């Protein structure tokens, strides 16, 4: 799935096919957010004004490449988790081991968006730093990156919720949902603060 062209991927997302769904799309958006962060690092490294940050920016660039690649992998992980869940829904509810099988499929289906959520949180943290040490000519890219990651937070949350709401193990489901809510609340504020700060700097004359 991740090797589709942009045209192919967008057409599949627009079709009746269940994958890529919301999980795959937010993984792709997260990968693009990481890519924009890498652009900021690449446009800053080597500039005389920012030489003191060369090592840090090099490390940031490496980490963002890992995040970008990992998020693209999540496109396939999300699609792979959906298939057994769809099959589980088609089984007779009174069949032996039905609920246990469904529960396992729901947990697996929630794993991918939870991982995407964590990746988006880290991108926001990195964008916060890039907003401070990145080249001024690329600061708008950091702002775009952080707002893409901001949207990914909410997409990841709702894709967690759509699975946890059906789990019978309410202790596990509630814990996962509560963690997601906490992270979204904290990091959405952080992302908006980064964006607002960059916009203020761009409008101040």
C-alpha cells in the first residue's frame, strides 16, 4: 500500500475499498509532516548563522527519517490489521471463541493508530525545537509540519476509539482511550503554540 503513487493512493482512499481508510491516511499525513521537518533541517545545516546547531540538526534529521519511514510502514500495518477484523465481524456471534477472537482483532486494529499517535507527538516535539533553531526561510515549513501532526493526533484518536468502544475488556479499553485523550489534549496545545508563535514571528515587522 505504501508503494502506491500519490494518485493511486488518493483514488483508493476515495473508493469504496475499506483500505486505505482513516488510519492509512493519517499515517501518510504523519510521514509528510516528518518530511517537512527534514526539509527544515536540510535547509539549515551548513548555514553559517546556525553552525552551532549542526550536530543537533543532524540528529534531528536522522530521527525524522526514522519517523517518516515508520509512519509509511503504518499504512500497511493499518491495512493488515483491518482484514482479520473484517473477517471476525462476518463470523456467527455464537461461534466458539468468537468474542475472544474479535477482542484480539480489535486490539490489533487499535495498535496502529496508537503508534501513529506516538509518532505524531514526537514530530510535534521536534517541530517545536526546529521553530527555534531552524533557518528563518524554512520556518513556514515547520509550521506546516506541526499542523499536519496536529491533525494526525485527532485522526489517530478517533481510530483508536472506533476499536476500543467495542472491546469487552473495559479496563484495557478505557486505559488506552484515556491515554490517547491525555496525549491529544497535551500535544494539540503544544502544536498550536508552536504554530501561533511562528505566525506571530512572520507577521511582526
